[in-house]
C-alpha cells in the first residue's frame, strides 16, 4: 500500500525538464510498440521524427501543421494559467473558419488588399463570439466551462456540415458538400514559395511573443498568474475573476478562430466538412507540453506538428496504421502527466514507512 503526499517544495528545474523526460519515455514506448507491430523501431522513429526535417517540403509542411497548434495553444495556456478551462477550441476553430470564409464567399469573385485582413478580423471575432457563450454561462450562472465549451464543439461541427451542404455549397460543385475555392485575394500569402507554408506561421510566433509580454509585463497577465496560483489572495487584492474569465475565453476563442481562418484560407483553400482536424484538442497537449509558457509552446507546437507529418510518412513508407500519430500524442500526454505527479508528489510506502 502507498499514498501520494505533496512535496513541500517543488523543483523548478524538474518542472522544466519533465517535458524532455516525457518525450524520452514516449520514444521508448513507441519503440516497444513498433517491435510489437513487427517493424524496426529505429527505422520507424527516424521516419517519424527525423525524416520530415531532411526535405525542404517536409520542413514547409511542418510549419503548416504547427501554425494552428501554436495559435490555439497560446490562447488556451492563458486560460489554463488562470484556471479557466476552455476545452472547446476545436469548435471555435470551426466557427472562425466559417465566419471568415463566408466573407470571402460573399465577395466572390472580387476582392482586394482589404479582403484578407477583413477575413482575419471576422474569423477571430467568430471564434471569440463562440467562446463568449461559455464565458457568459460561467459568470452569470456558474456553469462549468469545460462541459459547455466541449459540447459547443459538436454544435459547431454540425453547423459546418449544414452550411457546406446548404447556403455555402458551391453551385458549380456537382452537388459535393463544399464551398467554392477562395479567390486569390482571399488566400494566405506564401511564406516559402512553391509550398503550402504561409505567413500565418509568423502570426502564430507573434501571438506567442505578445502573450509572453502580457504575462510578464502587463497588469492583466499579472492578474492571470495570481488568480491561477492563489485565488484567495487575488480576491483579497480586489482582482475581478469575472473579468479574467471573459478575457481568457475571448482571447483563446479569437486565436482559435484565427487559426481556423488561416487553415481555410491557407492549405485548404475553401470550406469543407473535413476542416476540423482535432487541432483544438491536440493544442491542449501542446499547451501542457510547453509548460503553459508561450515560448515553450512554440517548441512543443513544432514537436507535435512533427508527429502529424512523420505519422503520415510512416503510414505510407512502413505500412503503419493511420492512428500512429494519435498514439504518439497520447503517449506524450500520458507520460507528461505521470512525470508531473512524481514531481509534485512523493510516494510513501505505508508498510515499510519508506519515502521515495
């Protein structure tokens, strides 16, 4: 018999080293999994984690996948640090794509330099508006934002299906449930010529830098940190919890909506039912792997994007199941949480009285 006891003092060094330990354990577990599947583990791990970085196209695709993950995770991290748990970023991502994409379709076939910025503003506003629903229900009726935001995700996905099969459907698309292809003025400019990488990656990096600046230097960032670490002290200091809930949910919703617009106007180029790609849920892992630190999220977002690219490459090259990338993402989250428990708590063996 054993029990977990909180450690008197947490090691700050171990707090930042645990993601690396979790990654190492993930590689070991992945190697065991590949052996069980009858594959050479070294070849499989090389294909997933090294192979995509050896080609110019693979590097560009890495930026494409990392863009929405970093954007969404930065917004989620702000809320998580204040104990505001937005789990519905996937829905806000979808609504942002719908809202911003509808602007392009309404202006079709025209447009100008103003079109893409307007799409970005409307996409971010759409995501923020969708996140405002759990914010309102939490602050007015004390509803659980986890459940509300999560359930709204499925509402958003169903709304996407209705719209692409109805008002937004391409009239020249042979009855397929998809919108028109966006006009050139509504497409994201390329970051790397002749690839799908677009300037949305620069926007994601800027969002992370601004979030870090806000947390370190702005009064709102200070209030977020205090409310998350010591709610009683925050109330004593007169900080408004309602204001922080609204701020965190609106910012995270806006960034998720912007990520959805970037995806629709970038690599996809239209609104399709397959637009949801679990980025909103994967970004939760990205946020925690980056230690809820905006700069750490950039690194963890690139790593998680690598599992997407490498997983697809391994599926083709080695005949592995398509679920490989999801398994690796699950391993990362599991080992990160497991190592976090050992950093936060000590194991006391009751029978022998030993403390580890």
